[in-house]
């Protein structure tokens, strides 16, 4: 495939991202675990995000259809004030940090995002929102590492921050054996009252 050829499908999700200072607060707490558990598959700090809607693999031509409704709802929603708090695991293998703050506003934003996606003809699994940051995954068969790390920062409470932008993100997950990487396709300011559909192309 030459450099001019666009992929036929794009794996995408819609998310919020903590600011750098909030990520650095948590990263400082996690640094000892990076050394003691270097066998974990740690997500890059710049990739930390709060997923609002996972769209999966979409035809590339569907992505532009998402931009106008997402821009409009981002403009209409005030930024929720959130904070990173606590820890936990999914299935004893996936390490996460929890989210605190304006959770009612966060759930309302996620609900509107999912409605906008469905209005574009994209089918979504009807999963309840469980706000979190995925930090790392243990290797198959390792049932202790994630729990050990989670217990080490269970009392973590970061400073609040406003979620300033809504991100449409592309992922290479499930494509080959390379590490998972994310890239912003477009991002829109929250609560700016100007849903012009442009956003910031990244």
C-alpha cells in the first residue's frame, strides 16, 4: 500500500482526555510500579483517555459524517469538572484509575455522544458507561500483578480539572503485533457555543 492510499476502514472511539498536569500527578504515583512490573503492557501516558463511546471498525467514508453532530453537541455541553481517583482492575488483568467529579454531566455527555453516533447510522453496543482510564494490561495467565499495583494507589486523589475537548480518536488496535497507538482525528472544544463542525484536525 503506497502512502497515498487510505485504509478502507478506521477503528475509532470518542473520548475525553485529562490535561497533562493531571496525567503527571498519576504518573508520579505509578513510577515505582513501572520498575517493579515492567512485564505489564503499560499504555503510553499521552494515550490515557476516558472512552465515552467505542465505535469499532468503521468504513473510512463514515468518519466525516460524525463531525457535524459531534461538533454541535460539544459546543452545547459545558466542560465537566473531573478528577482521577482510586484504582481497580477488570478481570484481574486490566489496571485502571477511576474518575470522580461531575459524573452526572459526564453521563449526560456520553448519552448525547451515543445518540449522535446512532443518528449517523452507526450501531453501538448498549454498554453502560464505566468512566475510567486504562493504564496497563497484565499478560495472559498473570492474575496478581494488576491487583498488586492497584492496591498501591487505591487512595490516590488527583486535583480536579475541566474536560475541555471532545476527541474523535483513531486506533491501530487489532492490526498486527505492533503496540497499540492512538491518534486524534478531530477534537472540538466543549461549551464554546460554536458548533461549526470544523474542530481541530490532528
